[in-house]
C-alpha cells in the first residue's frame, strides 16, 4: 500500500507543478504601477472593457495571518478580467462549454521588485484565438 501511496503522491505533485507552469509570463522593466497601467491601456485600446480588477496580492497579504501563514507571496498582484464580445461569441458558438474560460484574465505580479505580466494557457481549438489575444496584450504591455 505504501508503494501505491508514494506513486499517487508523485503524480499529484507532478500535476501541481504542471498546473503552476500552465501560464505564460513576460518580465516588465518598470514599476508595478507602470505595468498595470500598460496592461489596462493595452486592453482598453482594443475597444475592450475591463469588467473587474482583482487585487489578489492585497487579499493574500491581508489574510495571511488569518489562515496561519506569514509568507508574503507577492509585494503586489492584480488580475484584469475582461471579455471580447466578438471572440466570446465565436469561441462559444464553436463550443458552448468555452464559457468556462470567460472572462479572460491578464495578471501583473511584483515579487521582490521583479514585475511580470502574464496569462493562463487556454485549451487547444477555438480558445487559441483568445490565447493569441492575451499574448498580444501581454507582449504590448511589456514592450516585447
């Protein structure tokens, strides 16, 4: 039984590692505030509306002690959530279950002065067009 438990643990850890790497990030040469402004501009300049800006870093820092942790994960971290009526209709006409990926998100993180912009990977098929949009936004915001 211990061999089975060890095997399950190895697969579980490998799955968590794969999930954690299931995002693309680009370094940003500048401050967190400049990066968030660049991301917001890159989204809005495409005629898209930001539905919500989630202050994930603030929440984690504020609640750490409440959950028994003193680990500071990010100095700052925000996620911008938005949709594209054109792309959303296209991908959901291809597969109505693509609603699971909407709204789309771009994140900005600051860890010990290292600022990055990124997005999570989306499934193959129709959602790759959305992933292309996310990549364009992230690259534009980071000047790449």
